[in-house]
C-alpha cells in the first residue's frame, strides 16, 4: 500500500500557522491534510461529549436491493430548510446545530482553517473498534454539487483512510457498499491510483475539486484498531 510522503505547503490564512499538506490527485482533484488541527486535550473533550450526547443510530441501509446493517453508528446534523439527504435508501433525521452546541465550536474551527468555506451540514460516524468500517464509495450526491469540498475531522482512534481512482463510472457504482473495503489493488493499476492517509486524533482531511467524481474512498476494517473513532464530515448542501 502506498503511504504518502506529503509535501508541506503554507496555509492560505496568514494567521493560521497550522501545518497543512496538499496532495494533487490530478485532473482538478486534491486532498488537504492537517495533522494537528485541534489540540490533543480539546480533541478528547469533544470526543467524550459527542460519544455521550449524540443520538447515535445504526440504520439498515439498502444496496442493490439487499438490506444491511450499516457497519458504523451515524447521526446527521443540518441547517433547517436544506434539501434532505438520502443515501443507500436511507434518509437520516436532520438534527439541529443548536441541539449540540459544541458542534458549533467545532464548525468555527473548521471554517477558520478553510477560508471561504461555509458548511451547512454534518454527517457524524462512530466506529466502535476495528470491525466497523465504511466501504468504497464517493460522496457524489447531487445536493453537494459537482465539486464539493468535504472536510473530515477525526477524534479518537487512528484509522486508515484510503482513496482509490475510479476505474470508470459504471464499475464504481457497482463497488459502492458491496466490495470489502480492504480489497487489494487490481492488477494493472499502479501506486498513483491509490493513496492511504493515517488519520490522527485531532486531524482534518479535506477532499476538493473533482475528488468525488473521479475517486472512491473507504475506511477499511482493521483488526488492530480496538478503540472508538468519531469522524465528522462537514459538507455544503446547495
Ligand atoms: O470516517 C471517515 O473518515 C470517512 C467517512 C465517510 O467517508 C463518509 O461519511 O462519507
Ligand atoms: Fe465519504
């Protein structure tokens, strides 16, 4: 597996001396990784708050006519009046930012780190150990527009986040949710087509440009990851 050597570049915001690294995926797609966005202790405080107070659910989802228990807990938060989110035949209830005030503080930190961003929805995931995962997919729902910026914050247990180039549109649709997330690279593909980021406690990973159109991503099962990870993905619904 290709664990990236990242090139450090300075942030857009001169007040922001947080180190960030950008990986150009080509064809108008890139990923920004900020390894230490939120200080260690603050990250644990938010982790414990969210672990305890968020109304986590593990919904049944439908993929190609078959029902599955989603292999992680989830919750959705959105500004009122937005188009409702539906994925894999499941429409989550949209909770309000006001229900969980620390989410607004986290949103502020993310907005400051990403000048020009204005997220209005948040999908939370909780992985209760290494058997919980998210399979190959892209977040290419229409409500996010053609080039969504998706900012993904990690709290708790480190996990690998893998990006893989779509072979073509049809086959990537077939991959969605149905292929084991840890499947090896196909023969004929090469290293530039797959990138792995080890997402640290307090880190932020941002997918931009055409990443959702041209790439799929997953958080594979990991036998050794025995602790809980909470992930917050901020998105803008248009
Ligand atoms: O947990 C992660 O890092 C990724 C979650 C994800 O891809 C999603 O919620 O769409
Ligand atoms: Fe995703």
